[in-house]
C-alpha cells in the first residue's frame, strides 16, 4: 500500500512529488512518457520566477525529476488506466498491474486540440505539427503557416521565424488573445505575416502537405507551404477519472475537474492539479503551485487515515 500516487510527471506532478516525499510519505509518480510534461515542447520560457535567462521548456524542466528523486520520490514509466475508490484507499490500474494507495493526485494535463479543417487528421505528422521545437528544423529556409491566436501560437511563430524563411500567422479574429509583450514582438517581426479574420478550410497534398486553402472574409487564399503548425488550445486529459458509470468525482461543464482552493475533488483523498482542474491558469508557475498545495493536503490526509 502506497501513501501517495501521482499520475502525471509535468510541473504539477513533479512539484507534488517533491513536496510530498520531502515531508516523508511514500510517493510514486507514474508518467506514461518522459517526465517534464507538455511544457518541454515550448521553445521559450521567459516568465518563470527566479529564472532570469530565457530557456526552452526542456531546459527549464531538466532538473525537476532529479530534485524530486533526491527526497525519495519514485518516478516510474507506466500508463495509469483507471482509478477506483475502495473503502479508505484507491485501486489504481496500471498497464500491467493493479496497485493500492491511500491518496491520489491527478496531474495528467491537457493535449493539443485539432483545428477541425479538412484533411487535418490525415496529414498529422506529414506536414501538420503541434510542436515547433520538435519539427521546426524540417522547414529551415522554407515558408510555414501557424494557426492560432493565443500565447502559444505567437510564441511558436516567433520561434519558427528564426528557422523558416517566412511564417504566415493565421488567426480567425481581428485581434490576438496573447500577452501584449508577445503581440508586440510578433508585430515587429518582419518574417511574420499575419492573416487576420482567416480560417483554414483544408490542407492538401499527396504523401505530405503541399499547401493550405484559407478562407478570409469574401475570398480564398492558396498558400503553398509544406509545414502547418496548429496551436488552438488543449483538451483536458481526464480519461483516467472515468469508469463504466461516468466520472468518479464532480466535473465542470467545460470538462475540467471541480476542485476547491486546496485542490481537493469531491472524492476524499483525490486531488486534481494543473491544466485539468477548474479555472487553471495554464502557466508553469501556477501548475507547480497547484502540486505543492495538493501535496500538503495529501500528506495531512494520509496522516489522518493512518492515525484513525
């Protein structure tokens, strides 16, 4: 029987693992990919407190797993399939076994959404990408398109402008939702051409992307680009909280997990942190704070169970 199982090894999960293990309870993080989370795909992080130099997400997260492990937190590579509450403990089904834990912190984050244009699914990995850091180098000195209007889209457009010959930034509205500082940098970048009030209708090509058709007000534009980067938001990764009867805890209408200020869900001993929880700010520092708060509460909960 474990004291605490943390599902997800991004900033929220690793922060929770650090705090909980440092306070002396048996803590294991299960991460189906490599520790670090979605932030490792970001090209630039310039607003994490105490980190003065601009870093990539991968660089920022590099030492977080080691720091958590230093205090005894175990990090295992495995996918969690489901969670079930049995009396005062949880049964957690992994890919190859079932384990028990007194408490659980879910930090499974979010996944990139699809934009919904024609042939999008067909060309994922064949010219359509959701990671500029991963795939930008394929398009060195070529023209590419970025779809989106939030911070991530603009930051990745800036990153790609250092690789590609030109970046078309396609946004469905007439103004951006990104931070003013990021918008200013985009507007001042000569290699970025902004297409406002525009939507991608379809992508076309044979084996790989040859171009995209854009609908802009009363006309269509045919952009001959081999690379299309889509950044239109994220979907919450809450599948682990589902069973045959529905969700095991209270959910919000937007698909996020309902929590209080202590990251507690409606099910005692279960906590949700980071991008999956209600009103998440979707910032690394906020996710890390969520993890710390949940860990403190989990330690208190475990102590009460053991001493009852």
